[in-house]
C-alpha cells in the first residue's frame, strides 16, 4: 500500500473512533436536548394567546333627564288646568305615563278603569290639590332639589284661605323625571290613597 494512502486510512479510523467516544456522544446528546428545548419553548409561545382588553360593563345609572323635575310638575298642573288631567280618564294610559313612574301610573290607571266601570274609586278628591272644592291662590312651584336619581319639588298655594305645601317625589326613569308620589303635608300620600298602603319615605 502506498505510504500516503495508508496515512489517510489511519486518519479515517482515528476520526471514527473519536466520534464514537463517550465524550462526543454526550456532546451530541446535549446539542439534541438544546434543540428539543428550543422547539418546545416555541410551541408553548405559539399556544399562548394575547391578553384581551377587559370588558367594561355599561353603567347602571340612567342618563340625566334633559327636562327638569320642576318642569314635569308644572306641565302636570298645566294639563290639569287645560282639562287634560291624566286622572279620572281611561282613554289614554300614555297620558298618565308622561308624568308618573311605572308603578304609580299603573295604580292611577287601575283606579280610573275601576271608576269607568261604575265602581267607587280610591280617589275622593282632586289629587293635585287634595280637595273637592278649590279656590287656588298664591300658587308657586319651588325649584327642584335633586340628589342623584331622585328629586323633590315643593308646591305651595292657598286653597279657600288655607295654606298648603305639597311635596312631589320624582325618580329618574330611563332619563326622564317621573312622579313617584305626592306628600300632602298631613301625613297622607297619593301612593297610599291608591294602593291602600303607605310608602316608606326616606
């Protein structure tokens, strides 16, 4: 065998022996483990979804009314004076809902329907003056006192020489002021007269 070919054969055998040595196998295993960990990390990273922005719930509070509570009370008295009072009529439920909360409007409507069928209603006096006979003077609607979604409007007047002060309690229903009760100043209430039970006033 020529001398240079023998050299290459011996060198090749040495390289094969070196590759099969325990140290080299450990190096190869370490490299394989590194590749495996990199692949695993990439897979986990791909499976993680980006965080989404938190959902903000709509506010439970209704929007503030554009029409003042004082204007609602004034409109109610104006309708009364124009013979278009929501009381004592069973033709239009909408006319009642223009001024009163759902609960009180239902009581007013029920009483009106009962009266229209010939039954005796619960209201035995004009609910806006709490009297059967009226001679109204010095009539004033005071500015509303608003606290969050509730408002109070006082109405003062003189009827047949007697001074009266009524307090209208209003609630914000879906962005509209609606009357939930009328306090007559003598302990009686419109809600009480219509329902037969007193409303708890804070």
